[in-house]
């Protein structure tokens, strides 16, 4: 029987280390700017003999979780809120917390790439810009960097942080192409606790309609639709594509999205955490079901155990 282990380090006026927590929940999601963590503290936790919590907004937080003192960094970020009710819940955000405080420089471009736009803003984080990069004519009107990333998300450009080799890396892009070699393989009867939320889908039965929008350098938009008239609609954004190029891109996306495979989520143990964009292999009842890019992972730690609820994204292998 494995013993649950946790260590919460908080850098405030001094550094605090808490190894007993009631619960931790961390949500990593490629559709969200911010990775959020909630720490529920024990009711009778003492801070050098005092019940007063010496933790404040902006304090640096690192959450490490695991089994039998074999810990893995599950979250690194900053305190956003400290609850006042018992049990106390501390809500934290990843490095997007800093970008919410960072003023955006008001700039205008006749034509700019996504990477240049971000670098001109003076972002100190390592960037990984993927997919379509040409924004055409663009004017920065947002007040903060996070607000700018939020405006870009309305045009289909997602942004979020991943931790790589101990440092936060800001990912930005429309599509995120990565290695299709699985970092882990999950099997029923071995390390899949529940597969009740997984569904099998057949390409021939999928009904899908893609609406593609291209923003041109003069700020005009070209729109095309392709696929099944009665299908589930997906909207994709790109930049500076002609109508014929846009239609070909939309049809290519339908072909890429209409694939046999799985959708939904499954629950596994906390051992070896999965991050967004990781490729994971799935084997159900001895049958290989493909390799998928991780879209979302909800990490839960507490009295009921240490679990990951992993939502599958695109099939990549």
C-alpha cells in the first residue's frame, strides 16, 4: 500500500513548508489561459504556534505530490486568494498571474507575426509559438499582457504555460503539433481506474462542419464553411489566406478531425503526472486504441487518494 505524500512550499516574509494538507486540486487546460490550484488546509494547522495565516496574495507557491516521499512538482505559481472560512482554501495561479499584472504596450503594426508581437511586449518567459503566425495588421489595445492573450484567444490563438526542465514556457498558437510518441501508456486493468467517460467514435459516423475565418492584412475577414450541414460546428481562425486556400485548409481540418478513435476522459493514479500536449497511448481490454494529445488534466489529491482525470484531445498516432 502506497502512502500519500505532499509538500507545499510558500515563500512569504519567510519560507513555509507544509507537509499535511486536506486536499489539493489543480486544473491544467489548453482552453484556459491560467492553470489554477486550490489548497485546502487542515482545520487546526499552526504557523509557529499561531493560528493566524501568514500567507498573502503574490506569495510564491510550489506544490509537490507523490507517494512514499517520492515527490513530483505538480504546480508552481503564486497565491491569488486566501479564504477566510474554515477550512481555509488558498487559491493559486501559475505564471499567468504575473502577466495579469504586466502592462501591455500600446502598439500598432501594418503587418506582424505572433512571435514578434509577443517579443515586442518584452515578455521574459521562453516562448513556443506554434502554427499560424501571421496576424496581418494589428493594434494592441489591451491593458495587460494577459488581456492581450485573451483577445488573441477570441481569434483562435490559445495561450498557456507548461513547465519544462523546471521553467515556465509560454505556448501560443492555433494548432499545437508535437511528437506523437507516447510519454505514457494507460491500460484498463493496470493503471486506468475508470474509463466510464471514454467514448469510441468512428470517422464514418462523425458529423462535422468547419467554419474557417481568415483575417486579412486590411482587417477584412474571409469566411468559408465545409463539411456536413447538420454536423457539430468547429470554428477555426487563421490569417492572410485567400478564399481557395481557406477552403482547402477547412477541408484538410475535417479530414484530420474525422478519425476513428476515442473522445472524453479517463481517471488514473497520480503516479507520473501528465501535462497538457503530452501524447498518451490508450489500451482498452488489451486492444490498442491509439495515441492522443492531452487536452486537459485535473489533478486531485486528498482523503480519497491521488488521481488524474485526463481529457483526450486530437488523435496523433
